[in-house]
């Protein structure tokens, strides 16, 4: 799920790249940002002096990467770096990368080609590749892109100033994974705005057969609750109203006695924070304690991303997902019973190894049964290191595309129906900024994470929560009037 390139009001140090050819190609960990938003960026370069090295950082991939880029920005700023206004003006250019699917890597390889030309013209500029692709392809990168000055994996960001200092004739390479690294003591440079993403846990221990994440991000580890709460309090003091807790399997969070349900309650107890979301949970970690916290803490919003991947039990077993379609449906029923107005989204992979037409039909059937508000759909991409790698690929590209088209069409229909069903109903919307389209319109999210736009009104400011009634709906936007 999601890409993003959630690119709302991020520190200019982080250049949020435009979405990968289609939104579907991205590793989306959160739903897309509203088609809005005019946050004030945090400016850190304004007082730059000539002696300070200027950095340009581009972020690819999921919301975890966006959060990591904020962390990287914080580390480098404290080391005296400032942000560059454009890559051409930078002394250091860094790409924070994604390895989830081949397509994500191809985009970065294309970008590296541009940067290689820039390096030819200005050999003194330092080029670094960070994140999941650095971890995944370290040997090939050092061999095929010898002009890279730095190759650094996701557990090495604390050392970036040192690594940049070390890089000289040879690239500085650090791709050691560190199962203790949570960066708990390092404050990221958060974007300004009403919503902030706070990393609660890192890594993944699930080892789904198709997925490279456990290999590139390492073992699961949770940030101590005291550090998370300190961060959330600071953000609340700066006017942030909504916290999104992040982790590759965020609801697997555990630190000593504190599980994810307890963490939700602790964040909910912070004054000034009005809304809490989280992404991305795993179905098997949706414990009664988590469902209870969602149901009883009114700040926890009624929206749940519940990655399904496939509706076929045979394929779910081959994927090592750890649940059957019946268990998944049972979970959906329990969640819906506990949180009546909850919206659900999911991730679907088509064309996994061995997927027959009948398996694919089972996925469509399950999607119809659940009726998702939105879905992120992907063609299976073979990744080396993973358990499924040696099995190979049994569904050809044309067939994968056909299945993807069918899944997307079904989801469009489901989204349209559910968005239309909101017409005439009232929702509270946290105002995030002016709508991108529509002069004089404000935009924000409903509790169910649907984008709502409505006419600006005297006295309504960013950060306020207003009650609106839905007048009309498209598949992605609710047009509303304040009540
Ligand atoms: N091919 C296609 N999609 C994948 N995902 C993860 N690995 C792969 C892969 N090898 C998808 C899953 C996951 C989302 C983040 O990305 O649907 O939930
Ligand atoms: Fe990948 Fe599975 Fe871990 Fe999600 S739970 S990051 S799909 S291995």
C-alpha cells in the first residue's frame, strides 16, 4: 500500500517525488494525501552561510521512508548541513529508496542515470543512495555505480555525517542491520501541519514469502513508549492535532508490558491530540486489546487498513500470510461489530507464484464480500532474497495486467458505491488547508480518511474541526457544506 509519497508540507530538505507512474506502483503505507494542503514548510536554509554543505534529499517509497527522511534531515541539520534549493545547487545529493517491487527500483536506477551525468559535470558533488535499495543491492551498486560516494542502509542514519565525511576515493558503505536501532533518542525534523507521522516500530518478523522488507529493514523492534509519548507531546505543543503511528507491522508493537492497544491509549491521553491513526497493521496482530482500544478511545479514528493480499486459501498459505480467508472475514466481522462506522482498505497482490484463475476469482469474491472503501493493488514482482524467489514466476505479464485491471475496476465500483453512500450524512472534518481544486474551498479528512472539501467560512482555520454535510461524491472526494 501506499506510496507516497505523502507529500504534504514536508520540510523542503525532503523532496517528495511525484508518484511512481501510477499510484498503484507505490508501496503505500498510508492512503494518499488529500488533494489539498498548503502547509508552511519549515525553512532551514534561509540562514545558510556559504561554508555549510547543502543537501538535496529525494524520498521514494512508503510512509516509513518519508518518516526516515525526516529523521535523516534532523541528523544532518544537527551536523551543520543545510537544505539545497535544487539538486544543481547541492553539495550532497541523497536518494532514500524503496525495494518493494522491481518497478520502484527501476525508477531509482533511472534517476541515478541523471545524477551520474550531474556528477560528471560537477565531480565534487557527493552522491548517496540510502534506504531499502541500498540494503538490497549493495554489492551490485558498488560494482555498477562506482561513482556513488555513499551506500547506506536503514539502520545507519545516525552515522550519516561520519559516513559522508569518510567518503573519498572509495564509497563509504554501511549496510549493517542493527536489531537495537530505533532512533528513539533522535528527533526528526517534522513537517509542519496538522498531521504528523511518528515511528512506533521498525522492521518486520513476518517473512511473507513475497516480501523483501524483513531482509532490508531487519528484525522487528519497538520504540520505548516514553520516547513516543515525549515526541507526541512536543508535536501537540507545536499545534499538531493528528498523530499517525507508523511501523511495517505497527500493531505488532510491544515494549515490555506495553502492547499496541496500550500504546494507542497512551497517545490518546495526550492533551491537544485530537485524532490518532496508524499504519500498516497486520491482520494477525489485530488482538482484542487493539480492537478494544479502537472501539473505546474516541480519538482513534474509525479507519483500518487490513492487507489481505489474496482471497485464496491456497495462495495465502503459499504466501505464508498466517491466516485463512475465513479467519480474515471473521476478523472483519469482529472489527465491524466493535466499531460500527469503520472504513476498511486493503492491499492485494495479483499473479503470485501458482495463482490460477480460480484463486484470482476467490480474491475478487472476498473483495466483494468485504466491500473495501479503497484498495492498493499490485502485480506480483519477484524479489531476490525472499522465500518465493526460487519458485519463480508462473503468471505472465499480460495476464498479471489483466488481473490487475479487473481488481482495480472492481475496487472503483466499490469505492464509488461507498463514497456515494456518504451523501446526505454529516462528518467531522479536521481542516488541513485549502483545497487544491476549487477556489475558496478548504480540505480535510473525515474520520474514515475520506477527503472532504467545503467552502471556506469566516472564522474557520487550519487545525479546526468542523461538521459538514456531504452534498455530492466522486470516487475520491466528498463535496460538502458546513452544517
Ligand atoms: N510484489 C508485489 N507486491 C508486493 N508487496 C510487497 N511485496 C510485494 C511484491 N514482491 C505489496 C503487498 C504489501 C504492500 C506494502 O506491497 O501488498 O502489503
Ligand atoms: Fe512484508 Fe509481510 Fe512484513 Fe508486511 S508483514 S512488511 S508484507 S513481510
